[in-house]
């Protein structure tokens, strides 16, 4: 009966808590602290990408651009603070 709550998720690489908006399972993101690639699991926590997902990242220009965009947005945020 409770509404769906996005669970707290922490970077498995460095432990940094990840604030996120409306992810879908399988979406790629980047840790706000260490900048490493993360993937949203089915329960919307973040996990390290598996071998298949790492391969997809290295073969898909679209995915790489997505990750690069997040990285540069984070960089801008850091520069502003
Ligand atoms: Zn991290």
C-alpha cells in the first residue's frame, strides 16, 4: 500500500550516496564523487556494470556520449561550488 520509494543508493566504488531523479533499471549513470560508471539495478539502487554492460559501453557511441554528458555536467557543478 505504500507508494514506491526510490531506495537510497551508494556508489559501490567509493560509497558516495547518489541522488537521482527518475532512473530506469539498466540506465547508466556516473558517480557524483569518483566519476566511475554505474548502472541502475532493478530495485533502482546502483551497482557496478557487469562485463556485458562494460562491453556495451565500449561499443556504443551513444552510451559513451551519455556518460560523457553526465561527467561534464558534474564537472560544471563542481566548478560552480
Ligand atoms: Zn563513487
